[in-house]
C-alpha cells in the first residue's frame, strides 16, 4: 500500500471519529481510538502503529459490511483494490 494511500486512510479514520454519532456504539470504535492514540504518541509515524491498525482490521473482519462506520475506510480500500485487479486482467 502506498504512503499516500495509508495517509488517506488515517485521515479518514480521524474524520469518522469526529463525525461519528457517539450514541450509536460502533463495534470497532475502541480500535479506531487506539490508532489515534498511537499516532499521536508516535508523531504520526504510521509504521509505529501497524499492530493497532491490524487490530482494527481484525475487528472489521468480524462484522458485515456497513455495520461499522470506522471500518468503511477499509471497505472502500478493498473495493478499490478489487477494481484494480479486475482492470489489470
């Protein structure tokens, strides 16, 4: 995954956390918050937060598409990856 693509995902997670309706509990919200904490603690060096990003991916994999707002960035990334694979065939 490219550096800019990772940066876009991280920015997306921040926006989701800010805009998310906190009255509806997102099943992966805790993991998304952990990413935010990790990035802040590590001067936004994504490489230092790979483990917490993978934890969020594992959480997202447990729920159907659309169930978790914070997972929508990964879902969009996966859709784009599939489009690229289809186009290259």
